[in-house]
C-alpha cells in the first residue's frame, strides 16, 4: 500500500500514569501544612484543579483548608517578599517648602 493512501493512524504512545497528589491516608485539614503548601503557588495563590490533578471534592476541601489556615494566620494571604524590600530611599524634597504669595 502506498504511503499517501494509508489511513491516518494515531501514534501509540505509552502514557505513564501519575500518582495522585493526595494519598488515601492524607487528611485534608488546615493543620496539615505540609500537604496544603503543595497546592499554593510561590505568590500564595491557590493552584487550579488542572495543575493540582485533584478531583472536584479534593479541590474544594483543599481550598477550604487553605482559607481556614489563612484566617488563623498559619498561611499568609499574599507572599510578596519583594513588596517589603526597599531600594535606596530618594529624598522627596531638597529643602523646606515655602509658600509663594
């Protein structure tokens, strides 16, 4: 059979199944910081369900646990460390202000 007349075939790739990020023994709880911190970005945002590879029920429980941990000050609401760094301070005025009449 000619290559141009062959029907289109999908390539047979073997996909390696990823292990679920939450094991059966892990409890989704606001006190379980090692588990919760896996589902937060560097900026402190909650990662999406597609990125986390969680079920809908697991994602809801993770979201609630993260929000409870934030309220109890176990997690920061924002993780912007650059916000608190100061570059050289530039004086705003060169001298005392005077009013012009």
